[in-house]
C-alpha cells in the first residue's frame, strides 16, 4: 500500500478523480440554481371546495365555500394551471361519524412539479343529523308607513307556515320566523306583496337553513283607525201632554267612530238626541247619529231607538206586537244578543245578573288579550225563567266570551259577545259586542 501511495501515477490518478467529482458537483449545483431561478409563484383565489358526504341525511357546517391556492414551479406549468384550472379541491367526509372533525383539503390533478399551498389547508367541520320542521311565519310592519288616522286591521300570510331544513342544532335554535312588509309612506289602502322569510336566533342572528318556500305572499288590510263606543240617548223636546215616556232604549248600543287615533280615543260615548215631540206611540224610531268634531265618520249614521209610551192605549197593544215582529225579522247577521223566551210552565221571573267577566277564547297562544270596552271587562245579563231556576242561578253558571279563533295580528279587535247559559232560561245582554286589545307575547310557534 505504501508503495502504491508513493507512486507518482497513483497520485496523478487520485487527483484526476477528485477533479472530475468536483466538476460534476459544481455543474449540478449550477443547474439547480438555474432551475430555482426559473420557478414562478402564482396565487389562485376563490377556488371552490367540493364536499362529499350523505347529503340526504346529514348536514355539514364549517366548510368554506372558497379557499385560496398558491402554486410554485416552472413558469409554463404554473401559467397553464392558472389558466385552465383543471384541478379539483375536495373534502371527503363519507367515512366520518357524527360530530366535530378536523380534515385536510385534498388537491387533485395538479402537476407533481408544483409546490402547492392552501389557505386554509385544514378545516374544522361539524357533521350533524339533517331535520325538517314546520314553523309559523310571523309578519311585521312598521306602522310609521301608514297615513295619519289609519291602522293595520289584519295581516295575512300565505302560506302561513313554511318548512325549514338544516342541522338539528340550528333548527332547534330558531327563535323567530319573520317576514317584513315594506311599502311607500302614507299608506291608506290595503295591499299585498311578496317578501322573503327571515330565520333568526334569539340574538337576531341570521341562520343558515333551507326554506320551502323562501318567499310568501303577505296581504295587509289597512283601514282608517276606528273603535266602537256606546251611544247615550239625550231627550229633546217634550212629548204630548197625554203621553208619558216610560223608557228609551237604543236597539244599536254601539257605533263605530273613524278618524285620527287621538281624536277617536278621546271619545267615550256618542250623544244621540231623541225628539220626544215626534213620539206618538210605542215602537221603534230611527234617529240620526251626529258626527263628533275631529272624526271623519260614524257608522251607522242612523240607529233605532225603542220607545215605550204610556197613554196611547188605543194602539199600544198593536204597536207592541209590531215591535216584537220587527225584532224577530231583524238582520240575521247581527250577533245574537238574547234568547227567545221559553214557554212558561210555572211562574216566570226576571233577574239582572251583573259583573259577569268577559273572557277571550280560542286565541292563538302566542297572543294575549285584554278587554278595552266595556272598560271594566264585565257585562250585565238579564235572565228570565222559572222562579225556582232563576233563584238558584249563580254568576258562575253563565259564561260570556269572545271567539278569537280568526285573530292573527296585534291591535284592537271588536267581536260579538257569545253566551253559555243553562237551557232552562232565556237571556238578554246589556251590550252586544266588546273591544279587546291583542298583543304578541311569543314570536315563535312550532306547528
């Protein structure tokens, strides 16, 4: 070995080998430097992500619709990739269970000569059960759009309920299903429009769910502001000397007053004058209802007054018969305010039962109601029947109520009074209708 190392030729061969190795090493590094210098970087924004999962039964949240892709490599390959965009970004969740997962986005059909970076590269997803539930749509409208003196009497939504599909946790968090009514200022007539439904949680954040349908038709009934008030009969003039006016009773005890809310609310009763000089016998007489100052109109503008007179014996019996016949043949659409008298079998007595509370029945549980007229929320009832039946009759045996099944909006509502009473008696209400105020107490109702 020493002889070999001492040989000049050996040293020359070793030197030649090292020179050749150094040459190729330097050339390779130079080629690598040239390749790196020729690489370019490109950013491709808003690349869609394809997600694979059981779309029939599951809902996935947390997946971004778009991500940004950065590629680096040879200029020709980068340029071709950027122009053609013939690659795919996908998220395969088919084999994952329900719950939360962190998953890497996969890039397919990209050249292996490219360095690929995704933003974000991984996503945090939540896989949940898909559910569908029906919700009632609650309309809302800014009353400032109404012209002065007008109000919304009713808002009807068609269809009244919609189907909401989404992740179970999201559907269970729904607190409000709303549709907003818009329009021009100074609205003074009814209208309808299509509007999109909004789904909100308790903090009024919009929720990501599917709606069927997404739009509903809203019909808004706009009317001049009004409310019913009782009439007060005012005697005017003097009856003939031979006549005595025993009683004046309005057949129509309530009239409706229209106008600005402040003016209408200030009216507690409508005075109606009855000219006694024109009364010659018992019967029904039609009198004018004068419009109070500050209101636009009163309906009806004429009411009937039942007048009972003594001193007209020649025609009183005949008049009374005609009066009873007129009551029987009255407007059949008028809410029944009394029952026909029962056929007397024993001694009949009449008794007045006072302070019967008025209740509101069949009102949607998302609303609450309070009686506005009569102001104390009570009514009187005149009952007639056998003495034994009437004497043991209690206030709790009689129910006076309003049927609010058709009420579907807030505001003041007028309705006829209905009575539940024992069949053995006949009855007559002191007033025929009542006004009650409806307020929304719960915005969400699941069908």
